[in-house]
């Protein structure tokens, strides 16, 4: 059993919970997720099974899309609706649509973020949430993240009230904290803020239309049709150029040998080595030996 299972993670479960349940449903141990989603977040979570676990990092690094509700007027210790209130300003406030759009535009492109204390980022070998649960404040690393696009989804021209909420769609790169983005939007607007809700709508090349719930996966498994819902490894490597090799080179590639570089690598960082439509390995220019290339990832070793 090999391939990628686009799972719709439901609220109330961690990504690890999903992996644990799928190992039981699919009766296989070689199952891995492609990046954590908080328990209260639902959405697209590609799951790698069998040989596909070798490409999990490529999916994790791929772009994501989220739909979030931002709440202006109150900040929380976790930066989302589940945390205790830290500061609040529930005076009447009013924003125009253009004011909000201007704030979103200021956070588009490469921006810096400080991960929330309640996050899985490691500092000195321990995750930040471990410090937070003990009430220990530590210096957090400043990180650069890429925000490709933020779109205001509400059509209102005026947003007013003691606690103002609006929905946004965010297209972003790896490592972006949407919770922190909500706080940053509030800072630009001049008020404390938090993220009220979040749905991941796209992960890499997968969206909601591709996904199955755990219950649906179990049903397909009972019908012995699970292979029909698994996507091939090649589906997640769409950014890599493909080089179809001759049969004479098959054994060398399968054995992960260093080979003469091919012209295709001149313009690309990595390429897929294919045989009869299946990816065998991902090759890159050798870092210390000009004119040669080496495997970056072996996906189908010699059998």
C-alpha cells in the first residue's frame, strides 16, 4: 500500500491522532502526516503511506491556503479562541473595508513573525508549549515567512462593534502561523486581536474536493477499495521536471549512484528520474563535484 491519502481532518483531533487511527484502519504502520494542524482546526491534511512517506517533506514545504476568522478587540494567550483573554478593548470601533484591506496588504510578501508561546517550535530542545504550560517565558526566534495573498472575504463596507470579526483567505508558505497573522492585523488596526476560527482549504496540490474523512476511509477499506483513493507519489512532485530514463540506466538509478549531470539540471535545482511513468529518485547537482549529480531522495530502491 503506497500513495498519498488526502484526509479531511475534523475538529477535535491532532494530526498524530489521525495517523494513529489510520494505522489501525489501514492495518499498516508506515503512515505519516505532512505538518501539524491544531485540534480545533479542520481541513486538508495529506497523509503519506508506504513509500510515499519519503516525500512527506516536499508536501510540508509546499504552499498552503487557509480561511480564517479574525476577531478584533481581544487578545488571548494562545492567539486563538481557545486561550484565556490577555488584553481586551471592547470599546466601540469602526473600520472601513479599505482600512482592513490596507492592513492585509501591509502583511503581504515576506514578513517576520514571532511564533506563539503555545506552539510546537523548539527552543533549547523543548517545545514552546512546554514552557508555556509551566508559565515560563523564553525568547522566541524571529522567523521570516512568505504571504503570497490575503483576501478579505466579507463584502461589508463598514465593520463596527465592540468586537469586530471578518473572514480572510490566506495563501502562504511553510511555517506561517495564521494565529499570529491575526494578531498582526490587529496591531496594524490599533487593537488587540486573535484568530477565532481556521480551516485549511489547500495543502500543496490537494484541496477539499480531493479529501476523505476517517469514516469514509474506513468504509473504503472495508470494501477493499482503498487503493482507489490513494494518489500516486508523482502527484505531489508537480514542481519537479521529469526525465524519462532508458532501461540501461535503471539499475544505476535504483542503486543511487552518482551520475554525470544532465542539461535539465542547468535550470532546475532538482529533477525526477522516471521510468515507465514511475518516479525512481530525485536527483540534484552534486554539491562538491562539478559535472556530476547525486540522489537527493531515493523513492524506489533496487529490489
